């Protein structure tokens, strides 16, 4: 039982670390996001970071990490906290698949959909 708690704590820490890294990436690029001088490359990097957040959020859902943990981290993302919260909430709305292959497909589809949507919005 104690070992299981340590595994969950480790998973929470790893996920938190990944979310913080993605948040930093988003923060770095979001400052210039809406500026006229934002380059296509900067916009693409921001979308890739947002797609990464989507992947981490969906993976966290299937690993059993509480929604509250991710919402707390999403609130810490400066520049795009509402977007981050929306992504996290959408990830936790994914179907409750039990087979790992279905979970992986859902994670990939979700993160790809978020990335595509972001890229389309940035092109407008």
C-alpha cells in the first residue's frame, strides 16, 4: 500500500514538472503572441506547447491524477490561464477507456486536435 502511494506521488510530481515546463514555454511565447511582430515560427512553437499541455492533461486523466491538481497548475500559467483550464477540462471529458491502446489513441487524437485548432486560429 505504501509503495502504491509513493508511485502515485511520483506520477503527480512528474506530471506537475511537465505541466510547469509546458507552462513556461507557453509563457515565453505568449508575451509576443498577440503582437504584430510575432513570427509564424513563434506562433507554431506556442501551439506545439499548447498541444503538449493537451497531451499531458489527457495522459493525467487516464493515470488517475485528480482534476484539481491540473486545474491548480493551469491557473498558474500566466498569459493563457483560461485556455489552459479549458484544455484540462476538455481532457477530463474524454471517454473513460480502460484499454491502454484506446487511451493512447484518445490522448493522441486529443492533443492533435488541440494543436490543429491552435494552428488554424493562429493563421487567421
